[in-house]
């Protein structure tokens, strides 16, 4: 095998004539052509997307007066809630690919309705109230029930039968 120091290089930066098969002009024209085709494809995709959005908007029925009132109430409630909250919390949001069901829409903002439902559930789980006043059955807060069960003070629950609370009930949400 020959010693690499003895090799000669007759093309490129080392000296000699440039490679006759390599055309700088051809490379530049090819790169420009690829860029132009890519730009044209992007313009066509934006144009098609606009047409799809217009077509979808034309297919949807205009909102009923009840839907408009509900949207306005939801908007006002959201503004009031944001004004009350000092620390912003991440909002429950629907995924972007979510598509609303066809009309009539009974829930215009399902994430808002879900937040209201969870707030009502949390309120009910944390307050004292009569479950059945005639029978003398009461509803007690979860934390109090766990403490009473652990102390063996709930009727029908043996001492130490309740598991220790590991986390707050709403911490999992």
C-alpha cells in the first residue's frame, strides 16, 4: 500500500482544476428550485386551510339566542372570577382537536361546567348537613369522618379501622 504522503490531489482546494462534474451554478439553481417549491407548497397549504375554515364556518348553524345568552354569562363569570383570583391557576382546557358536537349544544363550555361541578362537590364534602333529618342521619366533612373513624368514635366502625389520610381529597385533581 502506498504512503498517504505520496498521494497527490489534483482537484479542489489543494490545487489544480475544479471538478468538471461539479457546477456551482447548478447547485445554486437546484437549491433555489427546492426553496421555491417549498414556499409554493406552504402558500398553497395556507390557502387550503383558509378554505377549510370558511367551509366549516358556513356549515355551522348560527347560535340560538339561548346559546348567545349562555356564552355572555360564561364570559362575564370568567371575567369576574379572574378579577377575584390573585394567583392565576392553569385552566382546564379542552384539547385543540376537540370538536363540539352538532347543535343543539346543551353545554357550551364543558370545562367551565366541570369546574362548577367540582367546586360544588368540594363544598358538599367539606360541610356539615342533614342527610336525613327524620332518621337523624347527618353528613360530616371527610376530614372529620376520618378523625372520628380513627379514634373509633363512629358507630359501626371498629377502633383503628379507617386508613390514615395520605393526601387531601382535592389534591389529586
